């Protein structure tokens, strides 16, 4: 379940962002606390320091130097995590309801099929999830693969997911959704190409009511 | 002179009000534009929506320039007469600069390529 | 006129105390004095803190071990919802309101807040509203949808019981006190300062509170509107948040967080004000960068209104839009850093003393710095996607709120306790309490960041042992109990100090702000006479020894060192320059705020229990009682300039344009306008974003009814303006005629709006119809009140309270009439224009 034990490119990119920020934050924290300690252990240490040094240096320049590259890096890396809308990417419609997940595989050969509480994907291949809810707000989250996105009634949200290697990855509902919120867990099973087709082929056909999510993006 | 007295407090809020306006209008137009498909209408190298956002951003920057200039002029007058309002005008001037920097800062977002959800 | 110039301090004290004091016994319930009401706010807030703390202990006990059977999900959901609700709404906000009420008049050199009865009314609303929530908790009916009440989970379909209604109605009741406190704090800081205290000489704490109060004025209305709309949806099935009928759950999130994020800064700024007040005193030097701090407070206030969507990074908003909010969220680090380094610079260039309050200030630095750093991380969009709604966020928000609020407030408690109680500590329990709280806190929450990163979402009532979160949760739980012991010890220490402490010497910390010029504990009237201020450090002015000013004032050698006609008087100044402007008369203790709050309670409880007839009566009676506050209040003859001592004169507040109550109406209309704008925003938002639009039917509102409303509103605004013109003010029949015209205009507008409302076919069908209906109801209510206020103006005029000089009542009314005309016309524009623009 760890966001740091990554198994997909999105989670990996965010985890490296975390490590960078952790190191930066630790350095900043240590620096500020050392300054603070000095004011007590070496009283009057700043008596000769011009006021502007504190305010311009500490208050403006320091955060500017830290935040400008961070923000640009974050926007750049966020941009790469947004779904591209590439029509070649496989599509799965996800419907959340209290307290169950239904997955509909639109592009399956021989018509749409569905599965409940287990999402089957092909390892190494990205898949685009079109997510909605039929009742309250839920959130789709597979910590080891990618960040979360809400399932909102009346809206369709989009998440691109990719697992690097075959395996079973646990997912859960991250937005509080009522008494059985905790039980609303699911699994993502990533299969090798051949095994994937077999699994999909064995799934029951999709019932029309959960076929295509309705609503505005 | 009375206007310099009465407006001092107003101008303290004015700089960032322009910022807030820029922020809300940009966000509102962005949402509406995506809804109406303006991001799919190319105008020259950029989409109609992006041009619109850049224009809105620039207009607010210009407004902030005006606020700054007013504060600066009022500060000169009030400071020369050692009026207590000089403090507010100085603060207002600093706030108009701060608001301009904040507007540039959020303007960074206009560089983000994905303007609407696919 | 019985001017007494008492030079004998004892006699003066007795004269003042007689008129300012509150009766004992049951008479205490009639208290309106800011010292008493402020103290009550603080003590009550700590009681709710205790309740919230016990709930936190239940949460940690439940999560200490995997698969715990201690609390089931039904109870657990109520517990965490009420923990958040109590801490945010019933503890943090009221605590700093109480501190501000207690301190501001003393710091500014005034005898009371601008509207003492409003403070008392706000207090009772807070107590009654808070009690509703606690009673709900005891009965097992507490809200259970999380403290931000996301729809549709909190809608009737998914929360059919009374639980969510208790939250919506109880919190709205409590928010009356937040709005009234906001207005009162602003007006007090604007107007009730010692002469000579221009804004640049004002203590920084007052600047912090001024900005905070403005934020409350604009921040709370969206929440109130959201709550009212949700309650209307729950009770009457008007769809605002139901996507099947053109509503949108995201509208709730926007309204909630539009309040919710500024809320965090509303809580932080007063605490930062404490930092900027206490830290320089203990560092034995003035704070560096006064104007820098003022600028950064204002910047922070504005920026904080541009962050709300960072609570909604996972709802599927386009990246470019997220980037706005990500940028704004990081930008707020700048003003924070300016203040942080101003404090460190002050310490570095002063001679800091490691006294008990300083220990808590250092606790603030450590904890808040970490909360700030994780805050920047959360502003980063991709990272937010991973940790949003996990224990990482729980850890972050506790670092920010406990660091940014509780540590400074505990410092404030120890710093001002000698002032409150007149006693200084005998023991050093406080040091032990600090270390228990500090170590316990970090033990609880530092590793909770990791718990979140390891994938533990918030708001789950248990977990299984395979998850790898067992030891993390156990450590957090142990830490939380250490922290709880620390808070218990703090409580014991405070009680000991108040009951058994040594008599404190005056101004024990060597501070330079005016609150330390009062006796300790302070007398009912604060200052026997009011100071004239010439610098930021008034206590160093009189001869350089801090006690001199206090003695001079006690001897009546400042302004108003006498009692005139048995009236409670304080001084009012021009906002910016602090020049003497008016003598403000204040009310004495009275039961009417308590009674009004009780009737207001009848209204809210009837709404909760769906007794709508009783609720309507309660509403009408509440308005009537609020108007009754002014009975016998005011002057029936012109007074002209009055002596204020020191050879200066000023008119009474009823005879100046900038009277406190006139400002209160202006500010009240700002808040009202924000609520109205939120409503209009909601309608536009639904139209653009919500699913299932366009609506099944577009309205073509009646032209005749609309024209009637337009004419009525125009007449009301015009007549109101004429009624306060000099010519009309001078002649009673003329001004009363104009007021009658204003009232009739409102009446016509009301009729027009009601016709339009009844023409809306079944507002439960679609959000468009519901929003139109509510928009019209909003302006109709304002027109109805316009009739009442116009009539009230006539009553006041007849009773002799109005003259060419004493036009305050009518000018306050005129503001309402103009405002109502404006929002009424906007409503008509929207209901006619939107279908045309958006329908095509």
C-alpha cells in the first residue's frame, strides 16, 4: 500500500518528487532551527545585522530561490502525469457506488465485459480510466501505481494508470463515503499480455446500466 | 488633500483586490472556456482560450501598474507633509508591488500546456 | 449636566465602577462588559477544547491497534466529525474572539468594545449553537459525514437522520457570533482608540485582528450560504447539490473551501498576532519591520482566499486551473517567511529571555515551521494526488493548527494570566506541561506523515495487521496520551495560578502596550481616564517609567476622567489619523442579548425539528427584539460639543457621520453582499458546470411584476436618499414622508418579488428553478426588512431621536434601502438575462 514502494511510472515520479522535497525541507528546517537556537545560545548575534537582511533575505529571497524551481518542476512533472487522451490507450469505465467498484472494459474483443472490485490491466501498458459514481463521492486510489482521483456523481474524471510489472496491487476508496467506507477496497491485477486476454475473455458481458458513464467532465 | 486621507485605507486593499479579481476572472473564464470549447479554436499559434487568459492577465497587470503609480504619487505628497496617512500610502505601495509579483507568480500557470481536461 | 471632576482616584473609581459594573447573582447573565464576555468566550472555548480532546483520545484509542472492536464505524464517524467540528468552530474561532474582546479595548485605550450587547448576544448564540451539537453527540445523533460535510453523502438520501441537520443548523447558529465578532472587532479597531493612536502607532496585535476580522466578514458568508442551501435541499427537496436534477456536489466543495481555506489563516493570524506581541517583549526590544509585517498580513489575507481549490486537486480540474491554485498556495509562503524572519531577527538582535511563554513560542517555531514545509509540499499538485485524504494530511493540518494556533495561545495564556487574574505563578508545572505537550505532539504527528505515505487514508475506523501501519499507529496513540496529560497539567496549572498564585506586580514582563496600564485584574471600566498616545510604546512615554502613565490615568489625568450624567463613555477617533472625533456612549448590562439569543435559539431549534410555523414566529420576534435594543437609546436633544477633559471637546457619536453603528451597517452589508455574491456564483456555477443542464423549462418572468419591483426599489432608494438630505432632516413631516415613500417602495418591490416567486413552477424539479426561487426569496426578504426599517425610521423620528444634527438612525436605514435596491435589481437582471444568454 506504500506510495514509496512504487510499481508504476506515475507513482514513481511522485515518489521522487517527495524525496527531493523531503531533503529540501529537512535542510530548510535545520537551517531555520539553527538560526533560532543561535539567538539563544549567542544572544545578540544579530545585533549588527541590518533589518533588511532578515526581511528581504529571509522573507523574500530565500523562499523565492526555493519555490521558483520547485513550482516549475512540479508543473512540468504534473503535466506529464495528465492523461493524454491518446485513442490508442485502452479505456476502462469505472463506476463507484456504496460500497463497490465496477469496471467495464469497453474495448474488449466481442463486446464490453465487466468485473467487480478487481481491475484487470495489462502490465507495461497504460490504461485510461473514466471514473464516475452513482451515489456519493468516492475516490479511486492505488497507492503503488498513481495518485488518486475522485469519483463524483454527475461527472467523469480521468486517470491514466500503468503498472510496470505483473502483480496484484491493492486499491481503496480514499474519500470518506459512509459507514462501509473502509470495506470499499479493490485490487488491480496486472497480467502479462497473453494472460490478460484470457482473463478479459473470461469476464461476463457488461450490463447496459453501467456501460458508459454519463455526465459532464 | 481629503481624498488622500480617505482613500489611503481603500488603496491598501486595492492592489490585492486587483490580484483577486485577476485570479477569479482567470479561473472563471478558463472553466467557461473549456465548457464552451474555446480551447479548440486556434487563433494564430495559440488557442482562443489561451489568448483570452493572457489578455485578462495583462489587463490586470496594467491595472496594478496604475494602482502603484497612484500610491507612489500620494506617498510623495503625504510624506512631504508628514501626514499620518503616509504610513498607509507606503504600505499600499508595497502591497501594490507585492500584488503585482503575486500576479506574475500565478501567471506562471498560463504556461501550462494542458488547458482543459481531454 | 453634572460634570464631576474627580481628582481623588478612589472616588473616581467608585463613580466609574458603579455605572460600569455588572450585578451579582443572576445579574451576571446580563453582563455585556468586554472583560467578562471575553473571559467567558475563552473559558467556554477551552471547555469545548476539552470535549474535542476527549474525542481525539477516543480516535487514538480506536486506532492504537489493528482490528480494534472499541468503536464501531457508526460511533467512530460521529467521533471524528465532531472532533474536527468542535476544534474548528467551537474552540479555535471563539477562543481568539474572546482574547480579542478581552484585549483590544485595553490595548487601544478604550473602555469597552464598540457594541457590548452584540458581544453578549454573540456569546449566547455560540453557547446555544455549540450545545446543540454536544447534545446531539450525547444522544448519539451527532453529524457523521466528516467536518466538511461533503454532499451527496450529507444529503437526505444518504444521511436521512437528523445528524446532518444538527451540524448545518448548529454551526450556522454559532456563526452568528463569528460575524458579529468580526463587525465588532473592525469597528472597535477603526474607531475606539485612544486619541493620537494613528494606524501606524497601533499595536501589531490590533493589525492582525483587523485583518482577521475582515477575513471573517468575507469568509463566513459562503459557508453560511452553503449550509442554508444544503439545509433547504434536505428539508424542502430543492436541488442544489443533486446531480440528477441539475445540482452539483462540487458547488458545496467550492462554497465550503472558499470559507474553509481562509479559515485556516483566520485561525493562524490571531496567533501570529500573539507572536508579534509577546515575542518582542520577551526579547526585550521592539519588533523589527513593523510595516513589513502589516504588509505581509494583508497579503496573506488576500492570498489565502486564492487557495481553496488545493483541497480539490483530485476532483478532475484541468491542470492549468490547478496551476493557478498551486502557485497561489506556494505564494503564501512569502508573507509567512517575512513574519518568521522578522521574529527570528527580533530575537537575534534583542536579549531573549527563556521564560515560560517563550518556551511555548519556541514550540510554535518548531512545530509551525514543519507544518509550513509540508504545506508547500501539499501545494504541489502531483504530490497532493498521492497524499490527499491520507494521514499525511492529518499530520500536516495538526502541525499547522496546533503549531500555528495552540502553542501561541498557550503562550498567551501564561503571558496574560497575571493580567486576567492579578496573580503570578507559584509553581513551575507549566514547564512540565510544555514538554509533555511538545514531545507528545511530535510523537503523535511526526510519524503520522509516514503513516500517510504508507497508504493509510484518513477516516477509516480500523485497519488490518497486514498493512504495516501497526507500530506507527501505536506510537501515535501513545504520543497522543502523553500530550493529553500535558494539557491536563496545563489546566491544573492555570487553575492553581488563578486560585492560589501570588499577587502579581503590575506589568510583570516589562511590556509597552496599553493593556498593562490597567490595574490587575482590570477594573470594569479599564481606565479611569483615557491616554493620549504619541508612539507605538505608550507605556514608556510618561517620564520613561512604565508605571507613571498608569498612575496618571488612574488619577483621572487623561481624557474622560469623570462621569457625566451617569453615562458610560469612551472616545472615538478618525480611522487613519487617530484624531479625536466623537464621544461614544456605550450601553450598560442588560438581559436583552440573552433573551434575544434565546428567541434566536427557538428559531434554530424549530427549523431543526421542522416546526416551521414556530420558526417563522421566532424569526419575526428575533428581528423585533433586535430593534428593541435601541429603545430609549439615543439623544432626544442636540448636545453639540462636549468636554472630554484635557481642554478638548468632541460631539456625541449620534451627531457625527462616522459613528460606530453606521460603520457596523456598512460592514454588515459587506458580509451580506458576500453571501449574495456566493448565491449568484452558485447559480452561474451550476449553469456552466453542473450535469443535466439546460433545465427542462426556461422561465420567462412576468414583465409587469418585474417592473413593479424595479419601480418600488428605485423609489425606495431615491426616497431614502431624500430622507437624509439636509432639508428633509430639518423638518420632521418631510423626512417622515420620504421614509413612508421608501417603505411603500419596498412594499411594492416585495409584492413584485412574491409574484415572481409564485410563478416559479415547482422549484424541486431542477436546480435552475430552485436557484431562481431562492434568489428571489433572498431579495424579497430584504425588501420586507426594508419596510420594517423604514417604519422604524418613522418611529424614531416621531420619538424625537432625529434632528438635522442627529441623523444616524436614518443614515443607517438609508444604507439598507440603497443596498436592497442594488441587489434587487441584480436579481432581476439575472433571472431575466441568464435564460437569454445561456439558453441560446
